[in-house]
């Protein structure tokens, strides 16, 4: 039953991610800079720019305009892709990873079995590349770009959401540093022959410094995910009314507390 | 009550658009009910700074003097707001005045808000009713909806929300909350709605809606109490639907 769930779940995720990865790739092959913005005819742009406030757009179809918008103004697509990937698959992977880790709080053997089960999933490298590496890479690179185009101003505007805005960017950067180190220490080490198991983590976390580093890294990833869920709901227009946004804030706090408890219990179990 | 009460101002000044800024201090006699603009007018009448030196009058923008035109916005004690409605009695002293940093400075406290008007053009924040013949009356607007839309129509392009937004800065092309909310206003109008898709597509362009990172400073700062973040979230929903229609096709234009 569990096996069935994991197998199918991964296939469904792969499918949806590939679709969303291909859309911008496909669109970016089209060079429409030479085309008229309004009708997609091959016309010199300068002449059209001078009289751009026209309402005669109705002569072309929504589809044509849509193609133009997506090809010329890609930011919308990139931003929505960034937002989507943060939840599916990265957020889902984060939860799954922390739940598997939590087997350590049950017993060493339970953890090793769970880790071994994950390692022996079919098409492992394929799953890793499409569900973990590529989405995180894209989300992180674009996320850094987003984070550094902001000019934080919590000292002048110390409102709650402005703090969350700043923390979302900071925790993104902290999480990136943590993930890079964590992947180096575990997955890359595994590629060079180390065995990833309970003992490996116990060794790493035996150092108080590394334990603190893991606590900070994991908590920042969870904060980033929980607060990211809140902004995901806004970014896609799911929570529109102020009231629904307040309730979503409580929900995201709940997610943070519950997931953090699971994660910290697992970390403590290794020492 | 022998000695006169005074008011101290520290003003960030700049002589030309490209020169360096500097601070100048002024001490004025207190008058009951004075506001920041009446103080600036007092300095204009007698341009002498706190050191007793003669200086140039301060340059600033104003028009309505009743918080409806948006021209007189500046940073007052660090917060962007209208100087015509900023009462000295309610401000902590010394009162610090500085131009809004989001906009190019023309001189002293006077800034160039053209980018906002350009954005309004870009998002087609108007209702096209001109034809080659009389198009007749448009559809009626329900009174309840009119009252609701009136709130959105109060925007005076003052620039406070752009100044408050961490994503509106020299590193980004974000057009800011005000023009976005205007798209919601014009899309809600029964005639304006006929061009809904074009406005949505305009804000789906670079520098548009998706640049919002939800700091929600705008809604906290807007002097007109416009529900900017509700507008943004509603537009996020509308553009989700529009993107779906554009990509997969739709039997409606
Ligand atoms: C554990 C890995 C991560 C998860 C689960 C995750 C999840 C999310 C989610 C769900 C969002 C909300 C999307 C939205 O606003 O619609 C988000 C936003 C964001 N992420 Fe991540 N993320 C991760 C790693 C990173 C990394 C490594 C960075 C690099 C700096 C980053 C930077 C950002 C930024 C800047 C935003 C804000 C985007 C915005 O407000 O428009 N994230 N993330
Ligand atoms: S939305 Fe409010 S803060 Fe922004 S420009 Fe309009 S009136 Fe000013
Ligand atoms: S002068 Fe018009 S808002 Fe202040």
C-alpha cells in the first residue's frame, strides 16, 4: 500500500513537473522580438511603439496574444513556476524527507529501513533529478535573484507581514547554504561510496556545532516552507479576502510548529 | 507663557537632480494648528536657517491642500505621507522632512512621479468609450458595486505605496501597487470590463503583478485606505484564470 502510494505519487509529480518545465522552455525558443506586439505580424517595432496605447487588440485572438505575452514577458511564467515548485515538488519532498527522518525517533533500525526503502525506489536517479535537484536549483537561483532585488525596510515599516517578507528571503538564503552543505555531506559522499545510514548522521550530529547548524538549517527551511505556503495561496489568488489571509497565517504557524516538532525530534534522536 | 514656543525642522535638501543631498535645520515660531506645508511656506517667506544664515527657499510640490491630489507626499519623520495633512502638533520633534527616495528628485522635497502616470498608461487605466459614432449608453452599474468601486477610485497617485514597497526600487522594474489596484477598478466597471483581458495581460508583463512579494506595507501605508493587497490577491486570481485561457485557449475573447 505504502509502496503503491510512493511509486504513483512520484510518477504523478514527475509528470506535472515535466509539463511545467517544458512550457517556458518551449516558449523561449520563439523569438518574437521582431514581431508586432498587437498582431504578431512581421513589422518594425519602432513604428508601433509610438502609438502603443491602442485598443484595437481585439482583432487578434486571445491565444495569439497569450503566446506573445508568454514569449515576450516571461517574468510572469518564471515567477509562477518558482512559486509552484516551492510547494510541488520541493515542499512535498521536504515533508516526506522529514517524515522519513522521524523514523530515527522510533529506532535506529526503523530509520535504516526507511532510508533503505527510499534508496531502493525504482528510477532513483531520475526521481532525484526531476523531483529534487532541478526544481531546487531553479527555485534557489531564481529565489536568490528575487531576494536580492528587494530592499528590505523593516526599520521604517515594522509591520508583521514586512518581517515575514524579510524572513522569507533570509531563510531562503540560509536554507540554500544548509542544503548545499547537507547534500555534500550525505548524497555526494554516498556517490563516492559512503553509506548513508543512522551512524553517518549520528557521527555528523555528535559535534555540537554541526548539531546547531542542522537545527538552524532545518528550522529555516521549515519556516521558509510554512510562510511560503501562505504566500503561495496569495500568489495564485486562492486567499483573496483579508480574513482568509489571516486564517492562512494561523494555518502556516500551525504547519511551522508541527513540522518543526517532527524535525527536531528526529535530530535529537541521533544524539 | 512669556517665551515663544518653537518648532524645529531638519530638512534633506538637494539643489539639482544630480547633486549630493545635505541637511539643513530650521527653527520656526509655533503657531496653533500649523502643518508641515504652512511651515514650509513660512520658511519660503523668510529663508533663514537655524544658524541664522540666509538660504534658498525650499522647493516642494502641492496643489489641493486637502489630501486629495497626492502631489505633496514626502517622508515625514521617516514615513511617507502628505505634508498638507501632517499637523505639527501630532509630530515628534525635530520634524525630519526628506523627499520620497523611490522617485527621481527634482529639487529638495520635490520629486518626479511620472513613472506612476506612465504605469497607468501602460495598464490602460481608463475606459475606452470613443467611437466614430455615438455608441450610446453603456451597461448600468449596480449601486452597491459603485460604492465599492468608489473606494478604489480614491487613489491620488501620491506614491506613498511605492515608497513603502520593498520591491519598488532601483534594482527592479516593479510598477508598484497603485497602478495594479487601478486595473481592478477599471476591470470592475461594466464598460471597462470589456477590455479586461488587455489590462490583465499588461500587468502580466515584465515589472508587473508577479513582482509583488507580499510585504503588505502598501495597504498599511495608503492614506486613502485602499485595500491594495486585496486588489493584488484578486488580480492574482484573475491572471491565473487569464493565463489558463491564454495557454489552453478559450471560446471567449
Ligand atoms: C527547502 C527548500 C525550499 C522550499 C520548500 C521552498 C518553498 C517556497 C515556497 C512554498 C515559496 C512560496 C512561493 C510564493 O510566494 O508563491 C517560496 C518562496 C520563495 N523562496 Fe523558497 N523554498 C525553498 C528553498 C529556497 C531557496 C534555497 C531559496 C534561495 C534563496 C529560496 C528563495 C525564495 C524566495 C526569495 C521566495 C519568495 C518569492 C516571493 O515572495 O515572490 N527558496 N519558497
Ligand atoms: S494606492 Fe494609496 S498610497 Fe498608493 S498612490 Fe494611491 S492613494 Fe497613494
Ligand atoms: S496638496 Fe494635495 S494632497 Fe497635499
